């Protein structure tokens, strides 16, 4: 009996899981079933090589604030995170935001580099490709080398080059989904005339982070209806992206490619009736380039305009930029054509210190006058934003009289509102949550699923400041444990392409020679060994002989213990103690 008891005890001990090599916090949006599914999949896979994953769910707004405030780099369990998701929309005309997202000067809160990635060689390649080279072949070569360094360092893992969907009511006409509200001045409603009072309603998965476009993370579609840029991105009917003149009427570049002259429109008004001039543009650039402003567009603007000393304005509608060296005009225009490059009204903010722009009521409560086709009427945080048509828009008064954006965090609630006719379309809802409803939506004659090839990628980001994740071999080991085929087929429902890095395959600088993702547990274990971690689980195994000896010893020890207890009981009975 003692032999059986001790053998059973040994069996239980042998089945106990060994301690993990280390633990990592994986932070996800509590409202995203897609993120939860991926996090659970990674938790199961990483456990196979001794890495414990602790999944932490956060409300979307709090998660965004944690990421862009820089708190993310404090690490999991300390008010930050070790791993988390990102979704990045890119400008389709050039590699705007890459400096802000990947260069060291873009590390949050100064930019969008939430990973804390700091690689001097990669920084130099990226900056040279963006602002120190205008020969397209040389730019391509630099981008190819940068992608090779990204692959070797693996600061993040790109999971999807995404398609996107915006299920919508077909009554909304003349809208190109991919431009995301830039073209609101062209929209019309079926069966309505200009004499009718018209309203369009959009559902947004989260509220804007700020009403000042310099701080609008999560609300670019909401800001696009209010503001205009020097150049606006447009899409031809055959799917070609280009930069159309917006607030800039024309531009010229000198023969040596070192001077760019911008000629502004002279018929643009702010929503409060004040004229838009070059002073507004220079005022905005000066604010962005001041580190005290904490504008995440800082690194990208600085890549083309290192100092305001390089800028002059000889008259109210002319701006001349003197570059340090030749630059691609397309890149220059793309930077200033981004949503974060929207000019601000100097007459409103001139007396507000740059350090207070983010906390000022024009960002948190009342908003700013813009130059776009719609003007702000009401803002109720975490509830809705209401706009109305601007009669004096330089492109002509829009057909749509009212535009209302309602914050609806849940995909199911949004779709229910769409089917009832309470919403016309939605913005930024996960494709993985929409895809299962595609057939049902398309079966409704009043709706369209709205699938399009987005200029977007999805990421699993690593906190490169974490002492464990600061080792590239650890980051690469984790990457080899990501079941990419499962993610692509069962979670993303094949709505996109499996990427080989952060550069989209549809853009000019993509490097096709970078290896594509691979699930390879053996390679992951090798990399952890190279990183200095012991083999896991422990490789010491009991041989049959060892097990026999342990079993015999256990039986002997068990017999001694039972015999000792029996002797103790007899002695107690005999002597009464």
C-alpha cells in the first residue's frame, strides 16, 4: 500500500508544469473580440516554449491614452504594456509617418513610435530615403535596406496588410469609401434635392482624442470634414491615388530641387469668416516644430523643415521653403497633405502657449474653426459630434446639411443601428467582426458591405524598452510562435494579405526579398537559447532504471514511515502519552 501511495505522489509531481522562463503582459481593447482571439492564441503558443502571457483588457480610450502618452513604455504591471495591437493607416502616395512611427525621434509622446524602437542605422536609412534623396531608384534602395534591418531587429510583428469594410446604406451616393470623408462636399442622398434638409449619420468605434487636428488620434474621419490641407489625397475611378491641390493652388520646385514655392488660394475663409493666409500655415508649422507642443507629427514635419529659418512668406499667399538638400517633391507634398498637417487658425490660438494647446478648450471642448465643407456645432464627449454645412466653403456649399458622428464602441450595436436605418455607415470597425456578417448585410437591398483595399496594416507591437524584449532574439522567438496561418484564415477571414514587413506590397518601396512570416517552434527555442535562456522545459529526464530506483526507494521510505507511525501508535497506547 505504501508503494502505491508513493508512486501516485511521484506521478502528480511529474505532471506539474515547470516555472515559465518569464512573463509578459499582453494588453488588448476590451471591446475587440479579434484582439482577444489573437491574444488567446498567442498565450497558448508561447506557453509551449516557456513564456507566460498575461492578458490585460482595457477600455479603448484608456488604451489609446496609455499608448500615446508614453506610459506604455513603463511595461506590463507598471501602468504600461509589454505587447499590444496597433492598426496603422498609411498615406498611399509616399512613406509619410514612417519617421514618426519608426525613428527614435518619434518615440512617444513625441511621435507614434509606441514600441520605443531605437536603431540609429535604421533611422539614418529612413531619413535619407525620405528627405535626403530625390532620385527614385536610390530612395527604393534605401527603403529596401531599411526593411532588412526591420526584419533583423523585429521591433514589431506585422500580421496583416488589410482589406477594410464600411457597411453602408446605399442611399448615400457619390462617396468613395477609401478616402474616408475627405469627399463629403461631393456626397448626395438618393431621392433628395438641394432644397431638402439632409442629414448623414456615421458610427465611430471611439471618440476623438482631441478637437485640434494635431491631437486627433482615433478621429481622423471626424476632422477631415472640418479642415482642408495644402494638398488632399484623392482616388481616381480606376483606383490610383494622387495628391490634388487643396489650400495650395499650385507649387514649383527649383532645378536643384532645394527650393519649393507654394502658392495658396486667395478665396479661403475660416468658419468664423476670417481669411486664411500664409500666416496661418507658418504659425501651425512653428507650433508643430516646438517640442513643448508634444505634437506627434513633429518628426515628420521636421524631416522636411528642420527649422522655421528655412521658410519665408513674401506675401499673404506665397510660402517659400528652402531645403537643406534636394528632396522628392512628392514626399514633400505628401507630408503636408496628411491629416496631421492641417493648418490651424492663428487668430484663435496666437495667445495660447504651445505647451497648452493640447489641454486648451479648443482641443477638449469647443473646437476650432476650420477651412473644410462642414463646421462644428456640438461636441458631447464619448457621445456624438454634430456638424453643419459651411455656406462659404471655397469648393461650394455641400449638398449634405448636417453630419452627425455617434460613438458606438460595439460592432453588433452599430450593425443593428445600420439595419434599422439609424446610421448610414460606420468607421474603423474590425474587419474580423464584420466579415461573418457580410452575406447577411449584402442580402439587404438597402445596404452594401463596402469592402475595399485599405492602405492599412495590423501589428503586434513589442515594448522594446522592456529588459526582456530589448533583446532582438527574444522578439524574433516570439514571432516564430505566432500561428500566422490560423490568424489569417480563422480570425481575419482572409480579408487582406499576409505581409513580410511594414511596407505595403502595393507601394513603390516594398522589398519582395524579405522573408514572409513562418511558424517555427524549433527556431523559436534556438533563439531563446541564443538570448541566454535555459532549455525549456527542463531536458533532464528519468531513465527506466532511475524510475525503478526511485520507486523502490519510495516504497522503502513509505514502509519506514508507516512502520514508524504504527510503532508510535503502539507506544502511545502502551505508555498513555
